[in-house]
C-alpha cells in the first residue's frame, strides 16, 4: 500500500475564536498545540482536570480578570486534533473574546488558519480527509437531509465503503503483480478468469458507491438552473412561484429584469440555485444588451436551463433556443397556460440529431400565476439530475469524490483490457492508478495543493 504523504503537524500552538462573529451568551476560544498546558497554567492559574469543565477566571499579564467562565482541557492524543487542546467558554461579546485571544497570542500562540484545527486532526490521524470535509459540510448544511448525510460521512460511512473497495483492489494488485515478479512460474496468473471477475466485482462496488455519492453531492452543492426566455414570458413570476415569495419584481412592462437574480430554494431536500436572467432579444439598448450577454453566460455555466415561453403568444422555439449555447440540452417551459388553455403536465421530446444546436428533451406546460403544473416541473428538475429522496444510506460527498470514483472505474476498465491481453505490467499500472484515485478521497494519497484548497474553505476556529 502506498504510504501517506502527510504525517503529524507543526509544533506551533494555535488559537482562534470558535463561535460565530457577533454578540451571544457564550463565546468559545479554542487552543491546540504543545504549549496548551503552559498557556492554561498562566492564564487560569492551574491546568484543569482532563475532560472536566472547571470554572475559572481568565487573567491578563497583571493578574486582572479579562473574563470568567468554563475551561476544558483535553490532553493529546485523546482530543479532536490529537494534540493538547484547551477550550475557554466565556461571554460572547466580541471585545471580550478579542481580549482573550490577544492575551493568548501574547503568551506565544499564533492565529489559526481557516480549518487548521480540522487539518491537524487529519494530519494526526484522528479523522481522514473525507471526514474532515464532512465537518465543513455539516456546518454549511442547508437542509435537514444534508445535515444527516454530512453526519453519516463524519461518522465514517463513506470512508468505510471506500476502504473496503481499496482492500479488494490491493488483493487484485497482488495477483496481477505476481505475474511480473515471478515470470518464470509455469502458471499464467493473468490467464486465470477469476482475475477478470475480481476486477468486475470491484467495478460493481464502485458503481454501487457512485449512486449515493451523487445524491450526497447534490445535497451539499445542489443544482444550478437558469431561467431564460423572452421579456415578459414569466421568468420572474416562475422564480417567485418556486421560491414561494416575491423575490423578483414582476411587471407587465417587458425588460424589468436587467441583471442576473439569484435565489436558493429547496425541493424535497435538494438545494436548487435559481438564476433569473434578462429577457432574450436583440436590442439597441446598451444596458439590455449587457443583460442578454450575462444571461447567455449564466446559461453556459448552469447545470440546466429552463427556457420559458409565453404559451398565449406562441413562437418558433428554434428562434428562442438560438440564444442558448450550442449543444446544450434544455427544458421548454410553456408558461401562461391559464391564458392559452393548454393542459398542464410534462411531455418527453425526442431531440433532433443535430448536436450543434441546443436540444429540448422535455416540454412542461405550467401557469406560474396560478401554480398549475408546478409539481410536474419540480418532479422534472429532480429527475433531470437523478435526485432521489434521501435515505439512511446517503452520505455527504463532493465533486472531487465523484471525479476520483470515476477515474478509479476507468482505470479498472483499462486494467481489465490489459489483463485480457496478458499485459501484466500495464495492468498493474492501471490498478495502481485506480488505488491512487480512491486513496485521494480519504487522504491516504493527496497533494499539498489539494489540502490547502480544501481547508481554506473551512471556518476559522474549526
């Protein structure tokens, strides 16, 4: 097995406020590092008993009380970071907390970077990288489903399944590399059909893991959907209907929306990032032209586009779709059926084979004004990206995890081909690449750049 790239952490002692900015009843200052015991003795007059809340005054250099509250001491390695940890729970005023941090800096601690406590927990082997990311996901959860999924990842559900696949992969690597290390043996290891079956079983395990991982990724990151269409087609009305409050200004005058307008909603636990855009039309107005340019740019970056058309004044959909990027698949939403009389509901469309033009795969008839057909639209959005109601097996995941699983699967497919061709060295290399991709998920193999990117997104103090 490849050795981890990172072990241990620096000898610095770090400090940060662990509670959100602002005033509150309680404010927590967290310290981690080798000097935590000495800091506790100087600041509190004595080191608290391990894992027991002790009431203490927090004193400055002259012995005057800065604040008073509870002190907790967790000696390493039995702490979150694996180091000596001191937590001070005082009053939640920003001035008081700043004074306490300033005193700890004066005593030799340094300010913690964002996510540095979780990073030290990872580097000291207390949690793996997937669990560390789950800490941030739990804090940032936008729904109950997302929070539960993040907690399951934090408890190690995702990591256990990855480790199980890696264990199988290591066994497969051992068999494949035996053909290289012992070429003089009469038995052709690569000719054993069990080797290919073993490879197929691992690919099946990855496929079974990808499904809940995709759900977990959707729970955390959601789907970005752009509302595009002609001026006055009802894009802003649809945004308000889906958001269930008047987020956007609605007017009978065309061209009310000039810039992109963003709103996040929740559909059965799936975060949905809606972007309302300027009406698509040719215009001599410089501001309106910029709005159309931004609308097209937002459509190009979105996960999906709802192209809104006024069903009471039909036009050729191809003319409207010409504003969208080439090759994009979109959903045609025929709005204002309360005026046109069209029945509500979704209809599948067989796209034309011209891949250079935007393609419509579904038409949905709705009335944003009355709400008719919106349930069909919500169901379509969930189905469009493969979202299902969460279960007790769903865990939080990120796009990088999906990328790693897909790379491992492709490498295993290539290894199977090399095994069939009796190319032992090439098969062994593909299997090594597959294991490396899986190891990136839990951090057994990872780069400093990736670690820096991941932990930079964390809160300070976590």
